[in-house]
C-alpha cells in the first residue's frame, strides 16, 4: 500500500459512468476497487484524462462526481480507468 492514502476495497459494483459535458456518452462498467478518494473501473472505450464524469450504481449504493485521472489500455477493447472523486463527502458507498 506504499504511496496510497488508504487501503483499497475490492468491492465489485456495476455502475454507470456518464460524461457530464456529453451525457449521451454513458457506459455500464464494473468496479475493480474503491476507496473514499476514488475508484478504478474497466471500460470498453478510452476516456480522456481530465473528463468530469457522474458515477451511479444501479442499487443506489454509490453516486458521485469524479475526474478521470488516467486511462490505461489493458487488452483489446478494454481499458482501466482511474477516477478521483471530486468531493470525498459526496461519494456515498453503502454496502
């Protein structure tokens, strides 16, 4: 956990990630890990770092605005997306 502010929670949630500037750009994704600072998800398309997104889970366990920190190609048509919550208190995870 060196360099990390807190331990990552490996909770798997299905969430919708929507571009706030272009709301029609929405993708259903699966989380890889979550902290109170952000999360990593797998996507099927690249997202531009700096993009502000809205994250919503289907069961209302999570709702937050976040910034795309990085987008890393993992495999063919699969990307790892690092998301930083814009406000720690805004991110609500109930599980």
